[in-house]
C-alpha cells in the first residue's frame, strides 16, 4: 500500500480516538475529512488534491453539521441541587443588610445566607427572588409584584 493510504487511515483512527476522549464534536469532523482524503486517493488524485479534499470536507462538516448535531445532542438542561434555587422565591427570616453582613432566609426547607443584589436593606418577613448563587450565599432581589 502507498504511504498516503496509511497516513489517511492513521488520521481517521487518531481523530476518532481523540473525539472519544474529548466529546467536543470537533475531531470527528476531521475524521470524516480524512475519509474524504482517502477516497480522493482511491480515485487517483495527487496528495495536494487529497489534502484539499480533507480541508474542504472537514470545514464543511464543521460549518454545516456541527451546529445541527450540537442542537440535537444537547438535551434540556435540568437544574439540580443548589442551581434549582435560582429564580425561586425565598422567605427572608433575618433582615438583609449587606453593610453589616447580615441576612438569612429559607427556601426548599433549608436556611441560606442572603445578600441583596442592589445593596438594599430588606426586612425580615418579605419574600424575595434568588438571582444567583455566589459561594454559599444567595444573591436576592425584591419580588416585583
């Protein structure tokens, strides 16, 4: 067998192994491009044409198929654990005062340290919305009625 056949076969195997190790949907398109280069070799094309086919097929796969496959593979993101609290209502049990480093609230049966997003003081008994989580603190804002 010609040396270029071995190069394309090695490229296909290497790109498939790399893809299986990374799961990023990048190197699989180069493996498909290498198949294109191997087909060009089988048709009797020179190495420059084979390389051009490899580049063209890889580029086309990345541009056309990668966005489609990412959309199909990406399922609905399910919030788990603490991330599920973002966007939920939180009952303030101890006044929130960022300057004094105070504030507590309950959500999902758990007590959390609270801080207000806008540095405003929020009284105990109010209901707020969790905007984000920073470390072990919930960053909250007043509920808009």
